[in-house]
């Protein structure tokens, strides 16, 4: 019976394990996770009626991978969609005021986020003839070239801050948002590219006798994202081993080509090894078999994020908070990157009569914040929330979660680095790499890449010489 060892029990690794059991029936799969729980950065904690996500707050249905996984796990009846208000109402905190992000052309005309010149530059994007340069562009450079500097400073910054906790002047547009350069190349415009994509989705739905697709939405579960992790872990069953740290892998001729070395001298023989842990952990694991590969993996930078969840009495929170929350663009260097109005996005995130808001602090330019004591972080976030939303009382619930290595940053040269990593890894048949370090940081990306790797492993096992 073939045996595959998956290192890392986060969403990527659990997806690999689930799909590999389906793609290659009879294959034994062992998942080794160093923490005392599976799920990686996905973890839901309930405390006194407040339900706090330690990592991602939900997932988007922009591709079928995650919805299909939810269906296959039998979780569709537990799935909940984010509120309509959270999709329509998103804000930026700029010049000491919450300002709504425009939701369409009319909103662009009336927004206070841009000057008249900035609005004109953005609205003229479909007709702008600005061929891409020969060098790799940052997100800041790309959006400035296509839509003007004001749009880049406000909208691109807000987008990158909200998704990556990073700096658009440092991240590669081709790596972080690969669809944008493709849209420019194929449609001559980002706006026209999105319009073509929407039209194609409608045509595909009609051809498949499906209803027209609605707008992209965010989803979670009634009891939080932990539901997804627990269901995946149940499918893996006894093959999942938490609290087990892998220190190295080695290749060997003979009965099994791979040996996985754990702490305290434990070893596992495997026909294939999948590294689904963060790239900096992968770097240590492969250092003996390929120092060059290890160095490339270790060179992928990560930011540092602190999650600060605060619960308030609703009576102390004036105004209507029917929305997703707000971003404080990283170029403003405030004490938080943004605030998610969790109890407005999904129901039952706070007890009756209370609200739950979750702030993200740190990022690439305020990394020191993760080292602040809890009291200092809570005080700083409360002050920011008071300034932005006028709360009149102290928080009655506090939870601080620190992520020293939170989100990989796809800086300039990332795609070339990933290509080198792929080439170096290919020199070691039976070694496979996945995770959010390489081709997308979202939950949907992790599921898509995990399924793709599972298919590759299944093919490898099929083609391998029988033992």
C-alpha cells in the first residue's frame, strides 16, 4: 500500500489529504502538524457569547473550489452568507473620517476620497493607452499607470492593506493579483476585463442550464470557520497527528524513497512527501537535501499581525454599523490596519445587546506592534475605534491573538523565485510543495492548490514502479 506523508495540518494540508484519499484509493495518508490542533491560522474561539476568528474571518466564492469542498463535506446546511450590508458598505478611514468606498460609477462621481482630477483619471481607465513596461511592476506602479496616483494611494492601498497587510509599493501585481495584468493584456483595460469576465460567467451558467451568477459573496458557518477544519480533520481521521514536529526529510534507495524525520527520533517511510506548512518551515525541513532550495524558500518574507477583538455594549456604539468595516491605509501609519464589524457581517458573533469588532494591527510598516503588551494594544485600538466611530464606553470583552508570521508577502521577484523553487524541487521526485506561500494567500487559493497537488501526487504514485 502506498504511503504519503503530508507535513502541515492547515487548510492546504488537510485538503491534500482529503482529495488524495479520493484520487488514489488505498493510499495511506499521514498528516503531521506541529501545533496541538489542526487548521493553521484558521481557528474559532467562543468566549462568553463572543465568537472570535483568530485568522481569516470568512471565504469568498470567487471560484468553485471552496463551495465544492463545503458540499463534499456535507456542510452546506451550516454555511451562512455575509450580510448584504457587509458587501455593499465598506469604508476607508482617511483624514480623520470614515468615508464610504464607492460601489459603482455613480459612487465614484460623488466620493470624497478623490479630487476631480483623480476621479477623471480613474473613470478614463478604459480608454487609457499605457503599454506595460518591460520590468516587473508593483501594485502601486500598475494602478498608477492605469488609473492615476490618487486611485493607487487610496484604493490600491486599501485593497492591499485589507488582503495582504502589506505595501502596494513592495508587492508584485503579477504575483499578488495575477488577473489584473491578464485583463489588461486581453481586454486592454481593467474595467473591460471585469465586464468580460462577468459576461463569460453568465454565458457559462446559461450553457450549463444554471441560474445567472450573483455577485461574489463572503461565507462562513454558524459556528465559525472551525467547522470546516473539524470536518476536514474528521475525514483524515487517525492519520492526523497533532503536536508532531518534522525536522527533516531524506531520500533513500530501497523499499521507500523518502524518510520523514520528526522530533525525538521518530521517523516515517513514505512514497511521497507533501510539504504544506509555511515556506520558512519548509526551508528548514529540506535544508539537508537541498540548501539552494532551502535558501529560496526562506527568502519569502512574512508580515507580523496582531488581532485585537473587542466587544462593546451596543448602547455605547452610536450610529448604524451595517457594513463590513473599514481600512486605515498603511500609508497613514495608524495604530491599526482596519476594523471588521464581525457582528454585522455574520449573525451570532456577539450576545444580544453587544457588538464584536476585530482590529488588525502591525503589518509590514508597524511590525513592532505585535510585541506590545495586551493592554497597550487594546488601549491603542480602543482609541482608534473611538476616533472613527465615536464609541462612548469601554470594551467589555477583549481578546488578543498574535501571528509572528502571518501572511506571506509576494514582493517583486516572487514569481521568478517560485519558478526556481519548482525547478529545484523537481530534482527530487516524490517531493511536492503547496501552501499559501507560493500562489495565493486566500482560503480558496489554498484549497485549489491543495487539490492540484493531490492530483499530482496521485499521478506520481500511479507512475511509480511497484514495490
